[in-house]
């Protein structure tokens, strides 16, 4: 749970900073053709990307996107004392 919160906060900060500094990012990278063509301009592309990152943050924070290893939830093998083979 703590891992989800920490990763979520880092991702939220990243998304917020992309939205907040979108004007400066648009000045640094000038015109990005794909953003201009599909997302109504470079600055709007950065803003939409930042909001998409913040939505990913919500999904990670509430556990929809797991941040743990898939093998952590696998239980160990259990052995029983009874034999399946006939005597």
C-alpha cells in the first residue's frame, strides 16, 4: 500500500508539473507536429498529456493498476501428508 501511495504521488507531481509548465514546455520543444495535428496545438497536447498522467495516478492509487510484482500474490506450494497413490 505504501508503494502505491509513493508511486502515485510521484506520478501526480509529474502530471501536475506538465500541466503547470505547459507553456514553458511548448517554448522549449517548439511545435510538435503530432500534437498540432491531433491535439489542437502543442500546449494543449502537453495539458492533455498531463491530465492523462494524473488519471493514471488515480488508477494506481486506488489499486486498479497494480504496482507490485505479479509473483507476489502466488501462494507457496503446499504438501499434504496423504498419498494419492494406492498402496
